[in-house]
C-alpha cells in the first residue's frame, strides 16, 4: 500500500504547485477571484499562453541579435562584448 502512495501527489502538493505557477506569471496576468485564487484550469491556460509569449519573445530577440551581428564588424569590440554575453 505504501508503494502506491509514494507515487501519488496529494491535494496539498497540487495546491502548492499551482501557487508556485501562479507566482511565476507577470502581475498583469494574475486575475484572482474573491478567494484570491484562480481555478487551476484557467491558471494552466494562462501559463501556457505566457510560455508561448516567452518563446515568441526569445525568437524575436534572437532574430534581432542576428541582424545586429550581421551589420557589425566581427572583430569589433562590440561584437566581442556580445559574444561574451552569449557564453
């Protein structure tokens, strides 16, 4: 019996994980009800949307960085600084 219990997650653990996820959302995305909590399904949808927006932002920044690097002299001090930041 204890073997099966070890693999299960408790309601308290789920609630703690939901709270942790909620704390990762930007303040503007935190839409809490009167109880101070969003339903778990809504929170998971918001988290998925937020992660997708972060992916789009990373893609956009990568593209902008590539464009910037293409316009720079690869031996310039600025290019060296950018390369050191990317390590």
